[in-house]
């Protein structure tokens, strides 16, 4: 359970582990410092994957946190945003009926959009869309009424290969501000 109690990275070497849980205390500050939180969660998800362990992100209490975990590739999550505690007899029906959208295809939150673009900058992934129309950020920006905004213009320029580093910074900062404002 990384991030709480007596957990430490040294224990990863000492004990045979099968599951790495990212403590909810690590995600709680996401609104105050979204880039730092998502960077830390991304590193821990990657560490778990590299150690061939299951990774569970705790504290998924908002749609934005759920999208963040999905975009970063966390296979499991835990938190009130997914489900409230329930009697064990209700679990089979909940599992049958539970559906989670694919955040990489339809971003719904500022944190999901920020994570998507941050991940785009930090991952060598040939599956990333290069066409503006296929990019989930395009639909997110349109859905939020940001067509013609500085964010949307920066996004277009990134896809056109124009001043990608500087325009990516504009997009990251704008999305970070939206997260900080609770959008």
C-alpha cells in the first residue's frame, strides 16, 4: 500500500508482492497540484507494471480521478466514484451492471484531458491519434465550448506540428487551471 503507514520501496524488494495499491492520500491533492499528482501516480502505475504486479489506485472518488487512472493505464481502482460499500449479496448484480467508459476515446473531465495530454507528451505510443479529428481532446474542447479559445488553438497547432513544445505548455497550463477551478 504505497503512500501510507510503513510502506516503503525497500519492501518491494524484500517481500513477494502480487498487488501494489496506490494510497488515496497520494491522489487527494489533485486539485491543488494536478501535474505533480498525475506524475506520481503514472510513475507508480509504471512501476507496478514493470514489477509484473496488479495495480490498484485508491481514492477514485470523482469522475476526473477515475479518468486519470484509466488514461494512465491503471487496471484496477477503488473508491466511492466507482461504488459505495455494499452487502456481499449485492455484488454479483453490481458486477453484471457496472460499465466504465473508455476515457481514451471520450474524455469527460478537465483532469482526464490534462492526463491525456500529459501522457501524450511522456509516452512513446504509436497508437496516439495524429489526426485532429480523431483526438479525444478535440471532442473534449468542443464539448466544453472552448472552440476558438487559446487552448483549442494550441491543440490545433500541436497536431499541425507548429511549435509543439510551447503549445503543449499552453495546453497543459490551461487544462491545469481548469482542474484547479474544479471543472
